[in-house]
C-alpha cells in the first residue's frame, strides 16, 4: 500500500524522493557510457511516452546546454503531458464512494509530488512546480479517505455480527495504515473481539480399534490456531462421538463458549510390507536380464468425514469426506540384477577346483567392454570394463561383512553408505559367446573376500547371501512392528491432522 504518513509524511516523501533520485543517478551513470546524448535520450523517451525519463534527460541536457530550445520543448511537453495524466488519474479515483477505490488515488499523488519536486529542484519555475502544494492536497485526500474508512467501520461494528465485525476490522486496519498516529487501536481490538471465531474440535472413534482419535485433536487445534481470527476452545476432558449421534456435543461446545464445532471422524488403515518392483534391464543393454528394487514400506491411509456446525443456528454449514495417505521406507532400498541365466560346472582362472557357477548370458557378439559400458550409460550402474573388479560387494567402510540381524529399522541400514541403494549381482559371471562357438566367462566381482578367482566367487556368494538376509530381515515380524510403531504416531498425530486442518481452514475464513 502506498500512502502518506501524518506527521512523518514529509519524511515518507523524502524517502520516496531519495529512491527516485537514486534511479536518476543510476540512469545518469549508465547513459554516460552510451553514445546517445541526453537530448537524444530525452527525445526517444518522449516519443515512447516515458515522460519521467524525458523530463530527467531534458533537464540534464539543459544543464549541458542551457539555451537549448529543443531540450526546453521536450521538457515542457513531457511536463504538461505527465502532470495532466497524473491529475486525471487522481480525479478519477479520489472522490469515489468506496474508500477502497478512492485510496488508489494516493500512489498517483506520490508520483505527482516526485515530479513537481524534480522540476522545482532544477529551478524551472516557469513550469510552476508546487511540490508542497501537491503534498498538502495528497495529505488532505489521505486524511479524508481514512475518515471514510473509520466511519464505515464504525457503522459495521455496530451490527455486532461476526461477518460485519470482520469487515469493520479491515476498515480500521486500513485507517491505521493510512495514519499510523490515529487513535484507532481500541476500535481494532473491539472489532477483532467480535470478528474472532471460537472453534471447538472433537472426533468420532476411529474404526481402527488400536488408535485413539482424540490423540490427533491437539495437532488439528495447533494448525487451525495459526489462522487469523480463529480461537480454539480447549477443554480438559474429551470424548468421541460419531457424526449423527453426537451425544450432546453441541451443547457441550456451546457451554465452553464456542461459535462453531468441527466434528471429525477418521477411518484408518495401516500396513508394513516389502515392496519388490521388478522390470527388465533397459532395452538398449545387450542382455536379457531383470532388475528389481526392494524396500520395506510403512503406509497408512485415513478416510476423514467431517462436518462444520454453526452452533448459533444448529446448522451444518459444511460437510465433506476426503482421504489422506502417506508412506515411508526409512530412506533405504536396494536393487538386484536377478539370476536369469543358467548354472554351469567348470573351473575359471585359478579356481582351486571345479564348481557350480551361476551365469547370466550377454547377447551374441557382445563383449565385456560393450556390456559394462551399456550398463553404465543406460542403467547408471557403476561398472568398469570387464566387470572385475568393477562391481563392489556391500561392505562396511572397514571392508567387514555386514550383520543385518543387529539392526531394527530401515533408517539404520540407510546410514551404511556402501549398502543403501546398492545393486546386488545375483550371479558369479557373465557368459559371452565367441566366434569359435565356445563360450567365455567374465567374473562380475573382484576378489574382495580372498585372492584370485576364489575371492571373486566368495564376493559374489557373499552379496547373494546378504541380499537374501535383507529380504529375510524385512520379513521379520518384530522389524515390521517396530517400523509401524515409529511411523504411525507421526502420521496420526502430525501429518493426517494437518491434512484435516488444511481442508477445514478455507471454511473458517
């Protein structure tokens, strides 16, 4: 809101003028580096209808060449046009019946004062600049508009209804903005007292037997208490009642001074389960493999039915049903490239003996470099050419093996950087067909858990075991129960109540 102050009005004007002068100085610095002269800039601004810049630059041109008739003509033309335009804008608004419309004249007064001050300070008395006179007119208009706001607010307040009190409060607050020194505070307080809605909130029993619906009431109250002109009526003892059979809750709320009653009935379903999302490897990768992502997810969904009752009329003024749902996986998930190939018996490299090896095939004609490059590009997997030692097993930073059984929540596992988001390769080697018709094999893992090929086999076997341990850990009843115990309270006493408050808030304005 742009307005004049009362006693400090001239200070406000000075601040506005300083801002305008700062713009002028910036413009002067910028134009000094450019090739056009001040007169050329003034002529261009005048042709574009930018009268303020035209006046600024015409004044600068006259400083450089006081006798310039062309600069004088631009100054005079831009001045007359700018003053006429601003006076017309003021006249169209200043005496409108609505003070909310009349106040829109004040920003034009500010512009007009600044314009008069600019020309007055430049000594162009022939243009009859009168900044003090315009300032006095503006202050008078501002005071007149403030008086109209106060009169209309007082009439509205006399009706003593909540709606008219809210309108009255808006008028009185505008008076305070227009004239900070006005003695209007007591009227603002009085209007706020009548305008404030006193709200009582209570719930019906949740269909989930283990949940106490009253637990969510303080969170709903805290959110709605943030609204302006809403006061929460709190009571020491609560009870729950279904909508349609409130057991006298309306009288109970009225007895505690409430104007309205928000009755909320929740219906909550919660669950904790393993989420396994399987899909093929990217089609541009030369391998017909599958990859899955696994997480343990706690989720809850509450269907809310609520009704807002006007206790002064005993009428339901709003009623609705909506559902709020949320889930959490503790920030932990892992992926796995599944074993989709076959098992062969053989001895690779310096393996100590022949043994069964799990292999996945690459497409015919593909070599280890091509496949690892494609997996890096299309699946964002961190593998090196030839795989070994491009794939790392999931280990502590100390390279110790991970004991999953000692953890109680996925968020704890998420703190193990080498494990969280890790991709497990559930096979030992990749099979490549060669031109001779024979097959060649390349280990996936490097020898992290031992030397040579035996170490590569041990690393692959460890990752397979660890992946299965994670799945088993996620399946444990105590882990699931602990995850639900941590998730449900915040959902039920923080997040879901916020959703209720968000749905109810627009009805209280």
